[in-house]
C-alpha cells in the first residue's frame, strides 16, 4: 500500500531582478503603477506541493503516488518525475489547459512579486481518492478549492488517515469549512503564519485544534517547529543549513519527513527532527527538486546532528 499525495504540480519560473523594488515603486504613485523590470537571470524549475513532497519521499526510499491534474505542456516534467522512479498513474493530463505556472520575481532584498496561473490545477476535483484499499496514508496539500474539499471527504469515507496541509490555499476557506477539514483529518500541518490564520478563522487556538486531531504541527522556519499532541507541546529544534541557497520548498520537504515518520510509526520527537533535517538539506540547493540525499546518508547525518540513531531502512 502507498502514500497518496494530493496537491499541485506546477512550473516555477524564477527571475532575479538585479535591483530593489523600492527604488522603482513610488509610494505616492501606487494608484498608477506601471513598472517593468529587466531580469537577466531566469530559470524554470519543477515545483508544486505534490511534486515536491513526492520527490523527497522518493529520496527516502518510499514509493508515493501523486494525484494531480496537469496540462498539455506537462511532457518535460513527466519525464523528470518518471526518471525519479515516481508512479504517475493518478496524474490526469487535460489537453485544453496548461500546467499550473508560478512567475516569481525576486529583488536583491529578497522581496518577491509572484503571479500564479492555476491552469489545470483548478480541475483537480476530476481525480478521486482510490477506495480500493491500495492507499494507506494520504495528504491534502494546496490544490484546487473543490479538489481539496472532495479529497478530504474521500479520504475520510474510505477510512484512510491523512494530513491536512492547507498552505497557501488556506484563504480560500471560511471558518466552517476549515473546522470541517480539521475534524476529518488525522493530522494538521501549517507554518506559523498559516497557523495564526487558521486559529483566527476557526476560532480555535492551537491547543483546541490539537484536541481534534492526533497532532498539530506548526513550522517556524529558523526557530524550528512545534508539535501539539496528546496534551503536550513538543519543541523541535531547527537544523542549520550548511549554506542557504533557496528556502523555496523547505516546507514541502519537511512534510515529506512527517509523512515518512507517520508511516513508520516513529515517535513525534524523532519525526519532527527528521523533517527538520530534510528541510535543511533542501535549503542548501536552488529549486525545489534539485537536492539529493539517501536514506542511509540521512541516517548518518541524523546521528551527527542529534546524537542518537534513527533507522531509516526499508
């Protein structure tokens, strides 16, 4: 049985502006904004939450399944995922659309201007979570609104435990919908900003959210993460990156560690530490699917960082 990753597949078009937005955007002229930035550096990366999470799980030796919708331009990305050994049987290609696309312009102060075209992602509800017993664990990560709602219901109806990871999709849902997601899910994972927004919209604080699930995980970047479970609040220390190349995709790498730990029945302290370590290794590489590690190598690094062993064998 497999881990099913419901979420987006997208192309990330990343541009670097060799200047500062603040020098070109005049506050008193914002109502007639018309600016252009020359970007000598442009790269296209493979991204999307489902693709990123699955990529990291594959590095850990897992055989996850991706569930997503893509467009007629998916060919190069398909070849990449297949070379990684990922099973794409639940990826649906829609010939009349484009694969989701993000256009990200970053300046020298690391400020970003992003435009996102959802494309095929808006039709992700055409996919259905298999109810044939082939899936042992799942995640609902950012995707089309209707797909997130339906896939959560389908997991629950099939008795498949899953992580609710609303991410940047969280603002699409009101308090009633978010409370319903939480009640259906077994675990919830958010970053600190998303966690505050989730608490505001549901009217539940972190401790209250945690009573509805087996665990609430809140990541805090360089401050580590918090795991609320069994009436406790566990503080997971951060792992320092050897060099900071690109934080994009760190959260998805962390979630792969969560899913791995949950699937293996690891204690939460060790699951959180493993997830932090994977996130740090991602930060050391540009793009969301260019870093490399092996389960054996990661186990050795885990021992070095935390002072005790963790079995990551198959």
